[in-house]
């Protein structure tokens, strides 16, 4: 009986020591926005296709687990690049990226935890230099910035997708040109703006002149029609109507003194 108790005591002691030494290595938690893969030290190695989702997990103490952030992350890249005409341009590039959730086993096996520094940064820098090298500085500074952003995004996206990485966006946040070139470009843009404003004013003046011509032609046409319709009889009839209205006015004291021209009565009043 005592021997059995001693054996149980030894088992309990060993169990206690085992838990004390390895207890923290037997469980792990995958948090929100994370995924994990497990390396089986005495088994099949890295279990690339069995990605662990969020929550509490058990693990043999001799195995290793690797937790990856699968949220969209953002970083900046500052670099100097050469334009099409050989001038040096300083650019500040912002980009967003993440690993493919269910492929982090392949990411860990082929790229490692430091995939951002080892893969994404060199790739996006290389593509940026290639793309900007196809454009002139003034195009990057003004007219073609969005086109250049799209080209950098598309080329980098294709390259990273083969490595189980997703590129969400690329933005050129700042461009710094040599001072003399920047002043020249700004002056050119200012002159172009003034030219556009001048053309707009000329167009508006031409429209106003055209409107006045049309208005004058309409008035002239109306006067010709009116003149053609004013015969002597019509004028005489209008004169009679006006004379009658004047005679009927309660404020007029009318005296007829013979007749006026064209047989019209001559009316005097106060």
C-alpha cells in the first residue's frame, strides 16, 4: 500500500514538474486579425495547410507555433529615383499589404516572418524605380501621378501575388524635384492656367457679340415688318383712337379749334 502511494506521489511530482516547466508551452491563443501555423518537431515538420484560426489552442511542448498578423498593414518608403531625362527625384511612397490568410504556412516556409523587409520593400522599390524611369519629372509632379501610381500598383501586385502576398494600394504622397526644375514647372503651369482663362474670356466675349448681333437682327426685322404695315389709313385710325381717349379724359378741358393735319381735329386742353 505504501509502495503504491509512493509511486502515485512520484507520478504526481513528475506531473507537477512537467506542468511547471512546460505548461506555458502547451497552450496558445490566436487573437483577432491573426492566424497561426505549427511546426511538428518530431513529425511532419511545418503543417503549411493546417492554418489555425482565432481562439485557444493546445500544442505539444516540443512543437513550435508561429503567429502572423493578417490585417491590412501600411508602411512608407522614402527613396531617390531617376526620371526619364536622368534627373534625381525624391519620392515618398505609401503602400498597404497583407499575407493571404490561408497561405501563411507557405509564407512562413518560403519567406519567413520578416517577409515585409525581405520581399515587399525591395520589390516595391525596384518597381517604383522602373516605372518612374519611364516618365519626365513634370509628369510625375502634375499630370501623370495617378497613372504612375496605378502602374506601380499593378506591377508590384502581380509580383507579390505569386508569393502569397496581397497589395491593397499604392499612393505617391510626396514628390520633391530640384528647386530650379520645380520653379520652372510651376511657372509653366501658371502660364497654362492664364492661357486657359484668356481663352475662356475670348469665348465668352464672342458669345456675347453673337447674342447682340442676333438681338439687333431681330429688332431690325421687327421694325421692317412694322414699317410695312403702317399705311396712312392705319396711322389716321391710330390718331383718331388717341384723340378720342384724350377727349374722354376727365382731367382735360377740351376745345376744338378747327382741324389738324390729315383732317384730324385739333384738341387743346389744360
